C-alpha cells in the first residue's frame, strides 16, 4: 500500500516538473485545478476546469490533475469538513453527522439524502469550499512553481557538469 502511494506521488511529481511551459504557466494550471477541486462539486469539475484553462492560458494537464484533490475517497473527508466549517461561518445549525451523511449520499449519488438538507448545506458547501480554496490555491501555486524551478535548476546544473566533463575529456584527448 505504501509502495503504491509512493509510486503515485512520484508519478505526479514527474508530471508536474517535466511539463512543458514556463513555471508560471504550469503552476497557474495546478492552482486553477485546485481551486475548481475545492469549490465545484465533483461531477462538474472537469467541465469547468478544462475550458477555463484555455481562457486563463494555463496548463491543461495541471488544471485537470489539480481537480483530483476531490475524488471518491477524499470526498468522504473533505466535503463533510468543508460543509461543517462553511456552516459555522454562516451561522447555520447543521451537525457534523448530518454533513457526513450528506457527503456519503452524494458519493453514492443518492440525491434524496442530500436534498433534504437543502439550502443550508449548499450554502455551507460553497462557503467552506471558498475558504478551502483560499488556503489551498496559493499553496499549490507557489509549491508547484518552486518544484518546477528547483527541478529545472538541478537539471541545468547536471547538464553543465556533464558538458564540463566532456570538454575536459576532449581537452585531455587533444593533449595526447
């Protein structure tokens, strides 16, 4: 299990740092995906993030993969917390248990349990989502930006070192 998680993390790291474009372009795409993943319900995320990535001129891959913060596994934790926090901000009366049940119903695509909570839950979802996005989006942008810069600096240094080594070998061969 830990090995699979590590492989997935390495896969995402490689996807991030080897993407084409400037570090800003790549980071902007991932930040957009994170924002959409936090604010928009799971079923509509890609329908919004991909066209928006064209409009905002950012990484399409980043915008797509960034939405995966919410997936059928993580949504069981993120949505209830997001709704509960949003509900506390707007002064609602939803309980933690009610928001957990609504998230389970949403994942099972059972809308009846979700709808009986109505406007309070929907308002709580979006308020909590915007708060989560306000925290995660800048962290994602700057994190991805620095990952890409660091990778490219290391890659350039290794390339320069290799070039230097070949030049030294060529110079030594000339002397002989």
